[in-house]
């Protein structure tokens, strides 16, 4: 099957054409330019032989491995082949900063070589379209974390698998995830010293507000017994799947589907083991908002510094998908319609290629992994009008297509009005600033230089408090000690997102906030860390004091981040219709589904969601094929 799909891909590539507009030159010339990219400087050097591009060199060591780095590695050959600037990654917002920087640097380098860069702009446009029909066992729509995890699982089950991705590169929202993955009762947790008693007590107290919720009440009773037993004999790090479920249900305001939550938490440790088995190691455990204990599992680089989980995981998932004879991935193909038979079973998908050609896939099982609808602002406002005008952290392809296609054939949805805003979105660029900074000890201060909330509260609570501050923004503050432990923070600094000061007062001057008030806030906070007690806002996660100069801060505000609502599924990932019945042949996993997160998703649960339910969807789809 793979050879057949590759032949089709080759046919598609052959129909792509480009115009040729050349400037008249008579000697070999060279031009160089440097611009700011996603992770630092990007330098382009172009050599012309007459009117022809003879050589292109691009450097940018700070760009994300497997995402921005693909542009740097692949575009020189494309520029030479097309004798000009051709954008083969248009629409991939997660590579957008790198893409725009390389194009800008290439244009400037051409100018410096003595030619007009406008004469070298090329279009990847098809002169004709070729309709395709492909047969496969399983077709998966969407190549984010859930889609690729499902593909690997179905492939391991011996089925032929085709993945369709609407964007030019894989990743979706998954590649933008900066935090980590929640999992309970893992060996990696046991490597930590337990110091979260206050967090357990706070959660059990919070559960008392849900006396009418049977699932929360039952879990709280179980957790209380487990906690008392552990205190009597404290061996290992205290956590349990029941505590994980309790945190998730309380965080979701009790709106979650308890069966789906149980599926998530009970398979989380096995999901960490599965990732280990394919070379994805999430072995650094930390605290995150809404979690009673240290539960979020994060990757680290060779220097032991934490790195963004999405940028780390997605390229490795893609690499695991490559080289399999029974698995192929087709990008720039947008699914438009689910195909059904007379009995209402889903038997394939209709899609459109980049050149406008029709692609028909006949399949025995279909998995929707298209993500939510956080980039479709019209759809967001349809379900939650008060979010009009908010920026979004979502990738461009997160348009709700899977939800719309499925509802057209009678699929049910749940919790569509539950849309999460994230409190730490960089105010000028909409870049997501990971919740891990707060979990590792960062604090938020307002324009008056004062704290205003428990920084590791749930995202909805922190966001609401931030919106209530002067001008609805805040400053997220870290110190050099935190920078030294995190390549993620270093990346923010390299991108120019953070301001710096050698003292509290100096940083306050850079931020334009009262120096005396800010210095007093920092000193008071450091005292709270020493005492492990926050009498102002009841924070129970402290990490280390912010006392190592220099100090840094990034301006953040709330932005649309995650849509908790989506297609209604059961614990085996079957999509259900409006009558509560299984739609034969149709499965779904990841953010396209609803019910897992309720009214608010905890940080770290999205990655757990796509791995756990992606694996289930891939296995269930394979098992459904006779």
C-alpha cells in the first residue's frame, strides 16, 4: 500500500508548476542577510550564477527541531529547484515565525546580491487536478498527537493505515503544547520527594462543594482513605488514579463524563510506558495548575533542562510513523465529507487536495482526530459570545471540521459552550507561555506590582482574576535559577519576549510598574516560599524562592486555548449519534471529542488525552475490521 500511496504523491508533485521570471545578471554574485526567527537569528546566504540561484545556505540553530528546523533544512533545495522563493509550508502556524523569517531573510539576501526579490517569488499552484481513489483499512483524519498515536496503534495491529492532514506539516495543536503529560502512579513520580500534603487537604476540602455529584463524593471518600493509609506508612510518592480523577472532575466543575475520566486516568501510566517504548521519554515530574500533587511528566534535553513537550513529541511520533510499509501520511489534503452506506455505517472519506483535486478514500474504519475549533473564531463566538475579540493560541487548521462532518451524519456533541481561555498568552504575539513556569515557582503580578491570585489555580480561575486586573494583563516573573533549568524559558528570552533587570527595582523600571511595591511583593513571596504558606491567596505549590538575579518577566493576558466540547464518544472512542447509539465505523480521539474535560481542562491533561484515547481509537478501529 505504501508504494501505491507514494506513487500517488509523486503524481501530485508532478502536476505542480511554477512561473519563471528572471532578472538579467551576467556575473556570479552573493548576498547575505540575518533576521530574528522563532528561537534566535536566522541567516540566509544566496549565490546567483547569472539569473539562476546556484546555492542557498540557511542557518538558525535556535529553531524548533523537527518543525522550524525542517524549513531550514529543506527550503534551500526548494529555492534552487524553483529558482526562487517558494513557500512549501504555507498555513502551518506552528512554523509560521520561522517561515516568515526565512522568506524575509531570503528577500533581503537577494537584494544584497543585486537583484529584485519580487522577480523570484514563486507560487506552488497546480495547472490541473488529478482525482484520486485510495483503498485502506483505516483512514485517520488529522495528524496531530491523537491521529499519529492512533495510526501507530492500528499499524501495530497489522492494518493498512492512511492519515490525511489538512496542513502542509503534521502537529496541529499538539505541537504547540509546552507543558507535559499528566499521569498517576508512575515510576518517575517516585523519584520525587513528597511535599504536597497541603495540596491533598485543599482538594479534599474543595470536594465538599460537590455533595450532589456522586462521582466526586465517592472519589473523595476513597482518596481520604488512601491518604490516611499513606500517612500511616509513607512509602513512595503519594498519588492515585482516584486522586487524578478527583482533580480532573473538580477542575472540570463536575461537568465531565466520569466514565471517560476513569478511562483517562486508569490508562495514563501505561501511556507513559508506551511513549517510552517508542523513544519518547517524559521523565521529569513537576506541579501544574489544578493538580494536588506533582503529576505532569515533561521531557528534558541532554543538559537536563526541560523542553516543550509538543515540539519534542510530535517529531518523534512522525518519525515513528515513517518507514512502515502499512502506514502512509498525506499532507495538504482536507477532508470534507464522511462517506456512509445505506445502513448508516461510515465507509470512508471525501477530501480535497492542495491542487483542488478530489481525493476519495474507501476505508473499513474512520478515526476523527481533527482537533477542536479554537482557531475558528466565528464558531467560538457562536457558542460563547463573550469571547469575541480574544486572541487564540490555536494552530490554523483547528477549524472544527471533524465536528461539522460528523454532525452532518447525525453525530451528537457535548459541552460545546465550554471553551477554555489560558491566562499566560504573550500579550503581543499570542505565543503560549507554558503553565510549567508557574508550577516551577513563577508568580504573576499586576500593573501595580502586586500578586492577585494563587498562580497554580485552575486556568479558568486564574484567567478570570487576570481579566479583572488593570488593563486585563499581568507580568509573569521568573529568576535566573529558573532560566538555568529550562530551555523553554531561554527560548522566550531569545525570541525577545522577556524583559530583564539585575534587581527587583531595575526589572520594575523595565516593566513600568512601581518599583517599591514590586520589590516588596517579591520579598514577601520569598518569605512565603520559605514558610511554605501563602496567607494571601492560599497557594500550596512553592518550588524555590525567586531570589537569583537577574530577574525576568513576560507580559501575558488571557487567550482562547482549548475547546472542551466536541463529539460525544464512549470509553471505546466510538462516536455516538443523537440517540446515544454507536455510529458504525466511526471513532474519534483528542480535542475533537467532548466530555473528558468538562468545564475546564487541567494543564497536562490534553497530552494524556491524545495518547490514551489515540491508542484506544487505533486499537478499536483495527479490532472492528473483520
